[in-house]
C-alpha cells in the first residue's frame, strides 16, 4: 500500500508542477511598468464606508473636513491611485 501512495503522491506533485507553466504572453516590462508582481498580478484595495450618526453641528469644521476629503480624492485620482469614488447610493 505504501508504494502505491508514494506513486500517487509523485504523480500529483508532477501534475501540479506542470500546471504552473509560464504564460507565453507575459510581458515582464509591462508588468513592472504597471506595478504588477512577478506573476503579472496587481493588488487593489476596495474601501466601503458606511454612514453612521453624525453629531457635528459646527458647519465650518464639517466644511473643512469635506474640503480635505475631496482634495485627497483629487490628489489620488491625479496620481492614478483612485479609480472610482462614490456615493454609490443606499
């Protein structure tokens, strides 16, 4: 029984190694330019903020917060770091 399990293990190992072949269309220069990893993949971050109760009554403070928020979104958009911004609805 042990030789059969060993053979099965070797076959599965060989099959998994052969399945991990390099993509013939992979362009390492383009991947590096786009900030991708060695597999050509790039990470993205999705942030969803849920609105909660807001007790702020100081209009000047609230306006300054929104001004900073929109300024940061513009900066990230100009840098190519922001793809979509909301609100997305209820």
